[in-house]
């Protein structure tokens, strides 16, 4: 009987070793908010352009376009360049709610309609669980370091241009046109 238990234990250990060696244990190397580490998405090769009364402002961005990416967002991010941000892309226009739990950086939350026009700009306080609502249906939210919108003259009604905005599925607009002229629709 002891010999049979030893064989079963050996077979189980061998099976575990194979699973670990092949990576079949489904460990994600992408940090998530559940593990307390910041999620870092690849920087999109195209800059996001904010068209303001004072001229154009360019930002390097990460694009969060899946549920998991939108949920993690900038949680646990302790620093970010002044010209960097994260663009949240939703499947369809809707009233969206954010909070700053587990987010140590103060942020500007820029709520954007499907046409790329800014509908609202609100501030997010670090670590706060207070709900920050768009108040109107939006398709995108751009998060930047707090004070960036005011410093760069970004206001309600300004236009944001980026391929993720101009060519987002379901927006009824053709893909962005490489910056020659903004694609503009209506909500």
C-alpha cells in the first residue's frame, strides 16, 4: 500500500512540474490592480493631440480598451510624465463613473464624446473613493496629471484627435485621417 501511495505522489509531482514548466498555470505577467502593482500598458505609437484655442498639445498615451485595463487604469501609479496620460475607450457612449481608490497621483479626468469633443473636465483626489461621474454620455476618458488641462489651456468643447477616437468601432465615423483635418461627428 505504501508503494502505491509513493507512485501516486510521484505522478502528481511530475504532473505539477510539467504544468509549471509549460506555463500552463495561467499566470499573467501583466500586473493588475489585484496584485497591488501598477499596470503599465504599451505607449501608443501615435500621440493624442488636444486642439485648443492656444494651439495643439501633444501627449503620449496608453490606451485602456478592455474591461480589465479600464478597471486597473492608473491604480498604484506613483509617477507619470507631464506629457503622458491614459485614454479609456468604451464600446459605446454612456454615463461613466470613476474613483481614485488605490491611485496615489492626483489626476485630471477629461470626459470626451464620440466625436472627440471634450464634454467635462473633473479632478480626481488621490486615494479617494468618491465617485467622479461624467454627467453626460461619453465614449472616452483621458486621464492626465492634475493641473495639466489648466496649464495647457484644455477646456470643455476642445477637440481630441487620435486613431482610437477617430476610428473607434461603433462610432459611425471613418478612421482618423493622419491629422490633416479632424473627423467630427455629433452625439
